[in-house]
């Protein structure tokens, strides 16, 4: 599995990056089919100052691409919200894998 983390040049503590990295490693241990995780932390210049910290997470699972983002006033809370939302998406995807298909289709004439 590959983890990519992109951060701004300044204004971000190492603890936040370490927290994001550990959270993504926990996701990969929980869901073994994850191939790649990308995380982008940035400031949105178009939004006013209070809530301009953005965390975007993209997870690639074989056959699926999942994306989420969170916008808050601190990077720590943005990462926590985005990770929580990604866990929800992954658990929904995992539950769908165990379900039977809606319709059985075949091309064989009987």
C-alpha cells in the first residue's frame, strides 16, 4: 500500500501529519484491499478565515475510488472528520461486497 501526504509549506505541526499517517495505516490494517491512500491538507483562499483548513482523502481499492473532504478551522479536526467519513464509506463498501447481486443475468439460452 502507498500513502501520499501533501501539506502546505508552513502552518502545520508535525503531530498533525503523524496523526494523519497513523490513521491511514489503521485504515489499511482494517481494510486489506486498500492499494493507495492520498491525503492533501491545504488552506482554501476562497473561503473566509475561520474555516479555511481543508483535508482531502482519496482511497483506491481494487476496482473502486473513494473520495472525501472536510473543511474546518483547524487541520486536526479536518483530518479527524475526513478519516471518520472515509471509515463510513469503507464500511459501506465492505458490507456491499457480502451481499448477493440484485439480479442474476445470463446470456445462455435455455
